[in-house]
C-alpha cells in the first residue's frame, strides 16, 4: 500500500517529521531546512529546557520532538496533513482495511468545529442516532474546542464493550444532548446491492477500500445477469477512501478515456488527469446518484465525474466538500505521514473544498425520517429513474 493516493475524509493527528536527530553535542542534519530558514531558535529553546527545566526526569525526548513537529504542522491549518506514530499507523491501516474497534463513524473539522462526517451503517454510532453534520461539543468531559482530529479519535476509539459519551449539537436544536455509545468491533463492508420495485438496483457504496473494485466487479456481473432496468448509486455517508478505487468504479459507468478527476499540484508539477479505463458495461442503464452531508472525498469525485461527463442527476443534500489529495508516506521508525500533495478538481474544473457538490434535486432527510426508517431521498431517486425509463 506504500505511497498510494488517499482521499480520506477522516484523520488522526497533525505532525511532520523534522528529518534530523538530536545528539548530545549538536545536530546531525539528514534533510536540511531551506537556506532562508533559521532553526537555531528551536535548538536554543531545547537547550534551555535541558539546562533549566525544574523536573528533567519527566523529559520524554521523542514526545518533545513530536510536539515541535505538531506545532509546525498545525501552522499549515490543514486538518488532512497528519503524522501517525507507529501505534497510530497501525490503527490507520486497520481503518483503511475495514476492521477496527470503536464506535464506527468518520469525523472531521469544518468551520473550526469537530463534527460527524458520517456514521457507518450498522455501527454503534448509527444505532445511537448520530447523523452526518452533528457537531461534537464534548467527548466525555473534554471540550472539543481546539481539539485536533487526532486527539478526538484517540479518545473516541477504544476496546469493545467500553463506553464513550458524546455531547452533540444538531441543526435545529436549541441545546446540546448527550449520546452514550458503546464501542464494538467495526467491520465496514465495501458495498451492498438489492433489487427494488420495478427492477431498480439500489447500490450502496460505504467507502472506497482496497477491495472495493473487486467487490464492485462481482456485484456488477450479478446486475448484468439480472433483469435490472435502472440503477440508484447511493453515495450517502460515504467518507471516501482510495482515489484509484473511485476511478475503477467510474469506469463501469463512463466511456473509456473520459476524465474522472484532475489533480492540481500547484507550481510543483503539471496537472495529472485520471481517466476512466474500465469496460463501460453499466453505461446504458438509467442512473441517478444519491449524496448527502456525509458524502466526502472519493465519493464526491465519483459523483462529480458522473455529473460532469454524463449529466447524471445528483439527489439529496450538498456533500461535505473535501477537495484535497493525500499520500501515505512511511517513515523510518514505523511512523507514517499522510500529507496533502494536491487539490483535486472535477472534470469541469470545479474546486469543491468547503462548498461541496450541490444536488440537482434537493431532498431533506429529517431526524424523524431517520427514526421512522423513512427515506424520501431514495423515494425521489426511484421516481426519477422511472421517469427516465
């Protein structure tokens, strides 16, 4: 999985590696700073602490290095550039692999507020009633103001059977409410599909994991050998995953060579175009796409590619709006760095960060709809598919 491109809507911690080591008598520079950057103040501060701090027995030099790194990266104000120590790297790979222990939701920071991006289907978070867009005011007794995603994830995750209390403020509420969520083993499926009325296939994509393309191929062959007459592609509460998997799946619905997404690296290098390279075998089916506030990153890429290339209608609510690309880099001590390397643009050249994709047909899902297991967004999608047919 080394250096694969990620478009994850969730994260754990913001840090960067300094690239040099502290010796007793000075610094050995492995990757030096630019000539116009003076690092002497950093080491002057380090030496002052070493010589004068009242309780040097409490020193953890690795934590001190990580703290300095954390401060440097936080100055970028990019919640998606994230350092993982060895334990956090293991947790992150578990997340991407589709199994971990916790409550089962993706979180992010928007408008300087920690919030739920998407509770995953069938998980404790969903069963407790958490919804996309919920603002997380407190985790247990800790206020989340100025809390990094890393800190929040560390507190929220935990062993199966333990409990975490989340204080939530939801749009339309006058005051916050507490949700007690019992942690469990979270197994995240890549997708599922079912045949609905009038031979309409409802495909639910949960995230874009390493195995999503294989699972989608198996499902697509089942659809091709069935009496399906139209498809509802459901990307609601899909927080993202691997860009390449979104590209693979887009290839089933687009003509070969059509643009799926464009990576913009700024002045560093030329734009990179990701084009459909699949077999286009689902291109003749009438299609609509469902999105909501929890649709982020790779799911936004797929939705935009279908809209821009084929005029496919988007139904639901405006998506999350994550328009950046991350690459996972492994570091020397078992740590890793998920670093933002580019912005991504839709095939029409739109940059969606903080804006999201606006649906062609907006349909609200109220709290009552969730509680009563009603789905007006899916109902509207089925209505539109029948009209296309």
